[in-house]
């Protein structure tokens, strides 16, 4: 029903296209920078960055998947995909040290990270239940149900917005530490930046998509009450 609404496409299409471009940009940038050699592997670079920050208790594990890299704040573990863990390239050290940047944030009590972590359960629930209640409320012409769904989906938007400074800050920390610790030379920072900037674009696209979806459904919910 809503996907046949031409107004929906006005809201959804721009962020969707940006998301496709961002995904392509990440893949192409990672592949390109994987050909530029680095002094050490992604795992070694992350280990040095963590140890120099006094975070030797943070473990580094190799996991499956493609670009499945992430930091687990609950278990204090850095999980790196095989290409990043073993890769001795600018792409690998950039991604690995970006994730190490999240461990820095966790250790220093970086407020946006703490808020993001608290928002995860609500965002997960809102992404599924919120949309369901929204659609059901609109189909049944029952505004209170649709408003509840809208509020739940707003949790997703809140998570995405808070996540932006978290990701940007982690990338900034990574680029700074890579150069200051001699993992890469100053003139090599541009190669790492190419991968991290492409990754940042995916977060921007995801946030824009959530915001536009919320605006569309908000228009439907409150427009129908007039």
C-alpha cells in the first residue's frame, strides 16, 4: 500500500540511492586500499594502538564475514574479519584501528557511545515493532496505535543520530593514532582516510533513510487525523 504511494518514493528514494552509492564506495575503496601495503597487519596495528593506550585487557579476535568488524563493549573484545585481521594494507589497518577507536571511547567513558549502547535495545525493538504498529494503525485507521508505532520508530532515528558522532570520533582517533604511533607515515594518512570516509558515508545514508522514513510516516499519521 505505502510502497505504491508516489510520495513515499519522494521520501525514500534519495537516501536509498545514497545508501547504494555508499555501499559501492566502501567496497571499492577497501579493495583499492587493500593493494596499498602497510608496515603491519590490521590485528598488529590495533594491538599496538590498544597497548599504547593501556588497554591490554581488550582482546582481539578473528571472525568470519566480509567487513564484519566491530568492538564488543560488553566483553571488551575487538572482533576483526579475516581480511582486516590478517591484511597488511592501508585498508586493513584503517578499519582495525577505527574499531580500536571504539575501545578508546569505551575506556574514556565517551558519552555518545554510552548513550548509543543504552539505546540499542529500544532501537532494535522500534525497527521491527514500530513499523508493524505504524502500518497496522494506518490500515485499521486507528491513530493511537500508529502514534505508538511512530514513537517506537523514533528510537531508531535517535540511535542513528547518536551513532554519527560515535563513528566520526572513532575514525578521527584512528587516523591520529596511526600517524602518532608510527604505524603509518603522515603522507599515508590519505589512504586510510579514503576507506574511513567511505565508511562514514554509509552511516550518514542510514541516518538519512531513518529520518525520511519517520517524516513520511509522521505525515501519514498526523495528516490522516485532520
